[in-house]
C-alpha cells in the first residue's frame, strides 16, 4: 500500500469506518441444480447490498473510493491492472499496489484467476 505524505486523518477515519461496518443482510437467494439431479438453495448479499453498507459508513467518515483499470503489457503478456484508492476529505489518501491478471476474452476465465 502507498500512503500520502500525511496520513493521520485518513488513518483515523478509516479505523473508525472499519469499526462501524456491519455484515449486510442477505438479500438474494439462488437455487443450484447439481449434476446428480438434486438441488440446493443458499442466500447471499449481492454487490449492491455490500455497496449500500460501505457507502453509508464511508460517507459518514468522509471517505470515497476510486478505481483505475487499464491494460498493460508485462513480460510480453497482456495484463489487466486495477488500482484502488481511498480518498479522505482532508486530501489524504491510501492507494493499493496494482492487482494484475492475464487478459482474456472470457470473463469466467478472468474470474477464476
């Protein structure tokens, strides 16, 4: 992780936000059919439900999130690169090292990386 030169305010805000985050309630049910002909169901929280909880807490603590996605050639391989930055209203920030994975035209292949 990379931090802005000063990080006292974002560190305090992020620590407070982390303490306030709650596990969102499950809001989606899915039925899975098995190869043997049976089935089962399970509940989970969809991405919107997760965002709703995170947005509530981050807004209260004046934190926003930015992501930048790009493609880069690394050692002859085309890679997808995603960087995430947490910004505080003070101007202080925390940035992730890039998350990188090989490019593919098949989204399921990329999700399995």
